[in-house]
C-alpha cells in the first residue's frame, strides 16, 4: 500500500486483493444467475461473441475488460445501474 509523504494526502483508497477477488466472484455469480435464467452458456457466449471458455471464467469470478462487461450487460438486457442494484440486493 502506498503511503503519502508528510506534505501529501492520498486521495484514493487502495482495494485489497482479497476484497477484489470477493467482488469479482459475486459479479460472476450474478452474471451466471442472470444468464441461466435466459439460456445456456454456449448459446449466450455465441450470441455475444465471447468464447465459451472465457464466459465460463467470467462466471467463475475472472477479471474482464470493461468493454467485455458492457457486452455482457447488453446481452443480459440490463444496465449497469440495474446490475449493481441487483448485486447489492443479493449481497445483503
């Protein structure tokens, strides 16, 4: 973790790796749940032009590009706001 020198105050907090992994896993589980409600992994991956193996990794909590995440949201017919509201609801 970076430390500010005595004349400098840090503005952003660093997200610990364990917390990052936990969030990625929760996001992946929600993607899988939403996708399972619609279709199979193979069909969904084909329709949004992502390989089946990559889609499987994302559903297991793998990291992804923001553009890939947006493609997933579009394929799931949801918005970022809707997705994260559902994620927050499920994590309570």
